[in-house]
C-alpha cells in the first residue's frame, strides 16, 4: 500500500464518515467500523471525557451527538504525520490524523484502522480518538503585542505597579480559582491565560515549588526528562535525564514567573459554596497576614495532588504505645538525622522503597513491613512502556497517540503483554527479591504496574537501587501478618521476637481526593462527585479534567505527561462553559453521576 494510496483511502473514509452522519445513513456508517471497534472522546464530541466499546455503542454515540455537535469539514491534518501503516502483519494499523469543525470550535482526530480487503477503503476503523482543540472566538494571543504591555489606571503608574494591582484582584474577581501551584495548577493557569481567561492560583506553601522542594532529600523523578516537558516553555538543555526534586521545584517557580501567572503563595483554601442561580462560587482563602478574602469565581480547579490528597494514616494495633518517633512519608525530609538508628518503614510502594533506601544510605538499620503484594520492575524496564517519548518523537505527538492507547480494552491488553515482557526481562531481580522475603504481585488480572497506577495510584516500585540493597540483605523485609502488635520498642512478632526501632515511617499512601471535597465543599458535593483519579466503569480516570456532577468544579493532577495534554482540554471546557457554549443536553447530569461511583478499586 503506497503512501499516496493510503492518503486517498483515508480521504474517502473521512468523506464517507462525514456524509453518513449528515444524511443519517446507518448502513454506510456501520460499514466503516469493525464490529470490535472503539471510540474515545476528550471534549470534541461530548464536551466531556467518555469512551465507547463495540460498534453498536460507537454508532449510538455518533447518532446521539451528530445533530448538535455537527462534525463537518473532516480533512487530513496537515500539521501532523501523513497517513501511514504502522507495524506489520496482524499488528499492522493504518494511522490517520485528521481535523474537523464542530459547533463552537474544532477538533483533532486520530483514526487507527485495520487493513481489510473487503472494505472499499482498504481498511475499517478499529479505534477512533477525538480531542477538543480550539473554540470559536478564542484566538491565539498576539506575539509581542504593540505597546508597553499595560494600560495605566492612574497617572504615573508603571508596569510593575499595574501588574501587582491586577494580580491582587483588588477591583475584580478571577473567573477561575485554581487550588495548588504544582505542575497541574500552573499548567492549567498557563492555558487559561492563552485563552484570555483570568485565573488565580492559590497555594499554601511559602514559595512556588515547595510541594516538591519540601519532599524527602533523595527524591528524583523516575521517568526521563523528555516525558515531562511543559507546554509553552521547553526545559533547558542542561537539565539531567531524571529531574531531582529541587530542579523541578525551581522550574515551577521559573515557569510561573516566565509566563507571568497570578499566584498567591502562603494562602490557604478554606472551602467554598456554590450558588446555583448565579453559577458563582463563594470561596474563602486565608492569607499569610491572617486576613481572609472571599473570592467569587465561576469555576474552581482542584490541583492539589497527583492521585491522592490527605495522608492515609491506618489504624495500626499498638502503634500508640511506641516510644519512638512516628511520621507519615509526606513529612519525611531525609535520612541524615537517623544515622546509626533503627527504622521501620511500613509500606513497600514507591515512597516506602525510596525512603528505606535513603535511610540505609545514611547509615540507618532499616526494616520494610509489607502489607500486600507489590509489583516491581527496574526503572529502565518500566520506561520501555513510554519508549516513544525517548526516540526523538515530539511529546505532543506521543500524547495524542496515547489518547488511543488509553481506550480501556486496548490499554488492558497492552498492559498485560507489557507486564509479561517486563517480568521476563527482570526475572533475575524478581527471583532475588522473592528470596529476600518480598511478596510480588501482578496487579489486576495480570496487568502490572501501569494498570495498578490508574486503579489505586500505588502498589508498585520502579527500582532505582533499593531492590539491590534488599536482595543483598541491607534492607530487611518483614511481612505484616507476622506482627502481633507494635509495642514500646517496635514491632512485636509472633513467637516473641521484636524488630526494634527508633523511628517508624508510615509509607501508607494517601486518601482519595474526595475526602478533600467533603471537607471543602460538603458531604453532598463529595457524594455527588464520587471517587477521583480512579478508573471508572468506562475506563476513564474518574472526574479528572472532565466535567463533574458539580458544575463549576474541576480536577487536575497525575504525572506531568498526563497533565500536559489534558490541561489543554480541561481549560477549553472551562472557557466553553464561561461562554455558554456547552448545550444543556451535554452537561454531566443524573445519568452521569455514577461514573465516579463505579470506579474500580
């Protein structure tokens, strides 16, 4: 199949797809898709995040939205790779990037099709991914706009005075209030700024970046720099492959200043109430000087964590009688002060392993307490799952391709295959860990750590050195079911032995962010919204970047490679809501309130 023939077939497929929708030709539309085909939409067709599995479900969705969304002018995308065949044999897939117009804006589509000689197009659709790309009336900002960058409000006012007054919102209200000045909050603010939407970011820390700067001493990102690119501003060439926490912390501060974002640091978000009649929040924030301010934004974005918010402190029998120090991993800053001491780390996920290794490297005697099976891969093996980010392919291109791969049945099958490959690749390491007393797991239905992350946010470790220390006996492992109770000296084991400790670190994860929703907005809102950042019944990450059952309330978080593409859609949906562009029939209503409630555990 030549490049020219692929393009010709793709153009005919797109034309027939558009015509079938416009003329309500069910027979033609059905002929374009395989029976086992899928569609995933990020805002372009549904003004929301949804996916549909099976040709019947895909057709039902397309017929339900064709009348109001009106996808038209489908054409090959000129700014994306030309149509081509990827892979060979049974793995061959025809890839077609296309753009289209829709009511109120325009979208980007990615078609994955299987070669099929029985089709007049030479292929039939396996998977279709659509994403909202732009809105009518929101133009790209002018480059170096004429003038001095401001209009004085009073005689003699300079740029700095004008900017400080606008950042203080002394005589105005932000349209969007963003809680959290980590990567999720700042990237959302950057996108909103490009859309001309006024946004204010509030953060409890003294400095932007303190959410990373104050974490434990040895922390580095576990995925390479190419995967963590920020929109609008590239990383400097001298940044290392794995970003240390302090480099990322300083980068967040630089990013905010460079893009001139509105950030209030040392500001606590105390909660908000929503007025259904006016569509406005009354949000209370506490400032560093002890004063309070009630802000009235139309939208609030909670960007307060990746996959969890408040620390999870489990009930541990006897722990209250322990004579030493007990801290949660979120409060652990480094192992230097524990040199020569004995430490117990409860939990064997990423934080547990990292903290145990840091304590060991600083001269502490460390015992890991394992409560449930853990998935472990070498970090190099783990990053093979994201290999496309590291072969020179632009991050924005990899992001859009992952939009297809996150269709749940395709994602699950790929995760299972990857996990089996990873186990074989790391077999020697895994055998050594089991011999050292660790219980290894395969995750949900053998889908490994990639799936585990989406379901629970934890339960795995990507080895950057702790595994070798464990296999060599430098870090001991005790199973939790061997502990009768904790006592004054440490963990009291069955049979009377005691694992003594001076400090116990609870690397026991974080509660679902829904707990924060209840505290800040009330139990009724929390119940209506449901779980956050957990796989829902469709296979989406519940309530993330999408509409929620509470109008005007949005969530962002996760890894930088998740935040980067999804923040664009999130902010376009917010801008569309501000302009009244989302039809009432497309709002998350009673029929959508159970999406989060069906989240997988």
